[in-house]
């Protein structure tokens, strides 16, 4: 069992590479993205237009908002393209015993 504050989201093997998957953790929308062998957790709402980032395309360590094309770095939440100018929170992820856990209380931004 991971350290306190972490919430179980899913089994690691249900994640598909480069395909965002939406979850809700304690009322917080989170998008999990598997890139290579690393799982990232990013707030699932674009800071520009309040649409779901989990519906966007993944390219390397970025996810693109499907509505206006802003890309966000999955590691930092920083916007890489306009029109978004504010970062979105990212959350720490732990993988233990084939399970994915996220801590939404310890968010980071940009």
C-alpha cells in the first residue's frame, strides 16, 4: 500500500500507451497518460477553455487540447502553445504491485 494521501485509480495494465484516461479523485478530474513506461497524472481540464484534456492527442510528453490546440507538458503542466497561458496542475503518481495511485493533494504547477 502506498504512502497516505495516495488514492488507487486502476491497474497498470489497463492503461494504453499514449491514450489519456479520465478519472475522478476526491472530486478532482485527473487524466492518466502512459508514455513509454512512465505514468503521468495531469488535471483533466484545459486552463484556457475548461474542456477535458483526456479527449486530446498525446505526442511524447505532451497532451494537446482538442478544442483550440494548446499543448501541455505532462511532467510540469506548463502550456507550450497558445491560446493557453496558464499551467494546469500535475500530480505525483506511484505504481505498486501493478496498481496506479495518485495524490491529488500534492499538486504541482509549472
